[in-house]
C-alpha cells in the first residue's frame, strides 16, 4: 500500500507542475497601441488597478476617463469588455504585456492591439513644436472625394502637448490627445468604440493631414485658421417633410411590447424622441446627459423615449445591447428597437419617412403637449467640445422650460 502511495504522489506533483498558473498583470500605467494601417499605430494610455472584484482598467484621453470593469482572465488569456459598447479586446498576456485584437463582431472588424506596462507617454515629441495651433480651424474632411464635409477644429496647445476635438454637423470626434512634434501634429482617442488617429503637417495657418478610423476607413483633411468659422445651426438640419405635420412611430421595447406616441403615457406631455444607437459614443454622452437631467429635474409632464438603430445581426443581440445600456447608465425611459442589422441612415429614414433625412446619431425631436414638433436638434456636442457643450445645456433647459410652461 505504501509503495502505491509513493508512486501516486510524484504523478500528482508532476501533473500539478504541468498546469499553467494564471498570470498576474502588473498594476500601474500602461500604454496601448492599435494598428490602424501598415505604417501607423494609434497610442492611448490606461491605468490598471484592482478592486474587490478584480482588475479595473481606466482609459485616459485628455480630460476623459473611461472605467472598464469587465475583465476576464484565464491562465494567460484575457478578454476586456468595453462598457456599454459591443467591442472587446481579446488576447494573451504576460505580467508586462498584452497582445491581441480589438473586436467588433457585428461589423466583422478586427484591429491588432498591444500594450506595454510602465510607459505613461502617448506620443513621443522628438522636436520642439515649430507652431502653436491653439485656436479655431475651418476644416474639410474628404475634400478630395465627391462627399466632402465640414468640421470645426478646436485646439489647446501647451509646448508640445496638444488637446482638442473636431466638431462636425453630426457631433464631435471625442477627446483628442496628442502632440505637435516639429511641424507634425498627432492626435488620438480610444473610447471603447471609436479608434481615431489624426496626423497632419502644420504651419501657423494651415493644416493638411489624414484621419484614420480604425483600420477600415481613411480620410484626408485640410484646415485653415479661422476664428470666425461656425458650422450650420444644429436646429436647422433636420425637419418634417412637406405633407407631414406630426411625428409617428411604433416599435417594440425590451419586453416586446409595441410602443407609440399614441400611448396614454405620452398624451398631453412634452416628449423628447431620441434617435440613437447603443454603439454610438455621442449617443452615450447624450443619454447620460438626459438621465442626469431627468434625475435632477423630475417633471410628470415630461417624457423621453429612445429609438435605437442597431447594427447587431439579430434582435436578440440588439435587445441585449439595449438592456446593457439601460443597466449600465441607469436609463429609466423606454428604449425601443427601431432597426436591426444595420445602422444605415438611409435605412433609418425608411422607418421615419416624415423626416427630410436621418443625418446623425443622435438626433432629438422636441414635441409639445399638443403633439406638434417644435424643434429637431441634429447631433450632440459632448463634453469634449467645452464651451459649445455648456451652450447646448443652457439652450436645452430654456427650450424645455418654454414647452413645459405652455
């Protein structure tokens, strides 16, 4: 009997030694990179820590902080699920490195990803900045195509360090963080959905460069310094087509119940109809704003309802994304599934034929107590736009006060 035990113990010990233990990631500053082209890498920074549940990753883009707390570890494999959004990072790791891909399954997009521990830099600036690009820039993206579109560059520079954003007619390009290196500009952001890199050659009054959106889209842009430049009024871009005097819809909520503006809950109330998608960071910013506003300004005569246009490939997955948004952000108003399988704006317009077009996610329709459309606001100027965001909040409050007071 003793001999049999002596034979078993070494076998068990050898088996245990052959089982690979779960790795541990070092805590502190990390630098991530997304490979957006054969020659360009998009850098971003994150801080890794631990709480009572597990690892917590904090993505840093200028003044923005994004908490990521759904991180799964199995031996040397890691999955980092982005908050609210479908995308996730999957790969393998050591204590000081991660290697894998940023994946959006519904869009079949895969961006190579890597990260290294202990590096708090974003872009290296090898030369003193030759120019200060602080200020307002009149910008044209895709200027060399049949579909150019305008934007307003807003930048703040201190030495080599550069921050800011591009505003467009439909929203903004998030918190951009980077440098001016000699006569070269480099800006990037990764917010869990967008993978944005901007590179350009600059002078004191001109800018010419390239915009990489992940590894699936590349656009050229030009800009000139113009302190007086303004984009078109966001309240004038979307409107009811001639022949329509009301806004109508009927779509299911997460329980499968059909909801429409004819329902009793919306009668004789001011209603905000939010056209959005759970995949859209500008929509997330707007949703957080609405949730906060409703919490701080409860009013029984005000209702909000969201129409979600989802690129998820099935209703089940789309509703899962909607429920995830509601749970993570604390959305108490209805979020209805308006479209599945594509986020195409032309397809969205087929669902809402009374609009001249669906130009942007998000778009909000303001409806008064009589059921009449009083205003349609295209896009959302998020916190990254600074003063413009504050102007929007003031305008929003004033509009609701007027409608609720009628």
